[in-house]
C-alpha cells in the first residue's frame, strides 16, 4: 500500500514538474529579452554591473556548491575515520579533510575574482592579509564540519554519506553538462555582451534553442578584455547559467527527509523546498540583473542541477532505506 501511494505521489510530482517547467520555459521563450530589458542594471557601455544586488550575488551566488561540497567531503571524512583499516582511516581521512578544506577555501578566490570583475582590483578584499584571514575562516569552518560530522552516531553518519554522494555526483554531472558541453555548443551571446558592443537593438539576440557561433579574434563581435579583465569567449556562454546551477546545489537538501527521520515531516519537507527554491530564485534574478543571463538561462541552469540531484537520489538512495 505504501509503495503504491509513493508511486502515485511520484507520478503526480513528475507531472507537476513538467507542467510548471514547460510553462515557464514557454514564457521565457517569448519574453526573454523584454524581461532582461526591464531588470538589467547597466550604464551605457558598461559590461560588469555595479548594482549592489546584482554584483553581490555575482560574488557569492556560487557559494552553495562549494559549501555543500565541503560538507560532503567532511561527511566522507567522518565515515572513513570509522574504518577498521588503520591505513585507510589515516590516509583516507587526511585526503577527505584536505578536500573539504580546499572546497571551502576556494570560495575566497572565487569571490575575489568576481569582486575584481565588478569593482576593480583596488578593493580591501585584494589586500593579502584580508585574503589570508578569510582563507583561515573558511578553513576553520571546514575543520568544524569534519569535527561535527565525526561526533555523530555511526547510523547517522552512514545515512549522510548518501547525501554526500548525491551532492558530489550532482555537482560533477551538472558542471560537465553546462560548462563543458551546452555552453560551448550553444554559444549564446550574453545580454551584457550586446550592450557593451553598443547593440542596443539586440540584433544578435538568440533564443535559448537557437545555436550560435563562437566569434574568434578579429570578428567584430569578439572582444578580449573589459579593462584588465579577460572576457573573450565567456561573452558567448550565456546558456545555461552556471551561477544559478551552483546555487541550486541547495536542492541536495531534499535528500534529508529520505535519510533522517527528523526531517521526514510535512513541516521540514516544506521548509527544505522553500529554502531551495528561494536561494536558487534569488541568485537567478541577480544574474538577470547583471545582464549575464536571460530568464531561460537561469531557469535551465537551476533545473539541470535539480534533475541531477533527483538522478543522484535515485542512484544512491534505495526506496526501502531505513532512516537514521
């Protein structure tokens, strides 16, 4: 009976997803450019916005991916440390700990990179001692995660190990699909690329399903730098949105009700869905404000991560799994 209800609910959820996503994609297909014209905050000839909302989330919008990866490796660390094989416990534990710290500390360098793009290299965040302080803070955070997960009971650690696998799987697969495959195939011009080149009529605008051609050096549509910041081919990698995809890593939280009894309630399920949608939605809107992406870009970027998480859950979490 329970399996029958679960199957029915799954079918309903799939149908709702198809209807909602299909409706939003149809809307984006028609109104991509008008939505961007209404939301983008760029001065004449400007490529990187200095709008507070847009620039803030350009700098921190990718944080969820790195934080979740840091937590995932910390969970792996906690599980490896329980291994009866002493060599595996030591060597594997050190490797997982380093991976957790590296994922967390990378946030500092990624953030400074986007601060440079939007505000130049004269901000306080470019001071060496500031970078060192923030690296220490994020490294300490990763070490805290390792300590925290290591203190949990073995059953909870084992359950969360599946969360770790789903997270790592979804991040790797979605990044391969978006950054290695789709962006380089579709070559969609960014709104801000056309704006920067003075194409205020957006004659080079392409819909999300229209494949474009990557301009090379010497082409009037190609520009290598904006100030001291290298752009080049990145100006034609609009579809889908990498930032929104990274932010959508929070969808991995939807694993928790399947793994931990505490979260298997309507209240927690609702909260986790709302948090996931809210975080992804805020970053998605900010990317449109930046002129970095269109509505269809952010919609597909977030959806690809959602589907990768769903696939990861299907692979790593059995339907009869006993919750911790």
